[in-house]
C-alpha cells in the first residue's frame, strides 16, 4: 500500500487499505493517520469515519468511537456496518437496550437492501449477546440459531448457545452445545 499511496497520494481507497493493514498489525497511530488522510481526500465517504471509529473502539475510546460512528451515519444512514458498530459501542457501554435497537435496525437495513449473509452473521451474533445480557434467553438463543444457520460449524456460536442455555438453567442443552463447540 505504501507504493500505491506514493504513486498516487490522492487515491483515498489506498489510504483506507493502508489504514486497515496498520490496524490489523495493531499499529493504531499509523492506522489513524492513514484513515484521516483518506477522510481528507474523500470527504463524501463514510468509510474513513467508520474505520476511525472502529480504531477508537479497538483502543477502548468509546466516546470518540461513538462520535465518529454518528458522523459516518450522517453520511450513510443505511450502512448496516455502521449500525452494527454503534450497537457494539452501546453494548460495551452496558446500554444493552440501545445495542439491541442498533442491531435490529442493522438487520432491517440488511433485509430491505438484500445484504448477503457475510454481513448479517455478526449482527445476529451480536444481537444474541445483547439479548443474553438483558436475560432474554429465548431471544438470545433464537439469534444465535440464526447465526448458526448461516455458519453451522462456528464453534463460538455453539459455545454462546451453550452458555445461554447454562444461564437459563437448561443444563442438558448447555452440555450438548458445549460438546459441539
């Protein structure tokens, strides 16, 4: 990506990709610098704002993460990834009801826009976690099962189902799910 940005320093997608490479290596300062450059070069795009918010979230600066997700949502109000990330921030702030609202809105957008299952899988999984925190175990398991229908061999989904059954007192179902995990 360094070569791409040196060949054409105004090519915003290269700066976003450069930032993603730095973020994957947990090089937060360099990632933020690349995302900010992309944001300056591509002011009409919500993606640099989204990725800046994700980086703030990764470094546990939830206030700035939420601020950037709101800005990204102003630019692209129907992006389910933005709504999912907003739900994650609310979940991490222990505002589980608001997290549920964000995840449900993200799923509504996915249904209306016919997004593929790669987009909906993490949203169902995150929604299951939020319902579990609200102690609505039946809705939690329903969301985990939707995630499992998309990816039936995902160990983390089986473990989450087992844990939710365990919390609900359904020990036989919990053990069965733990074994599948």
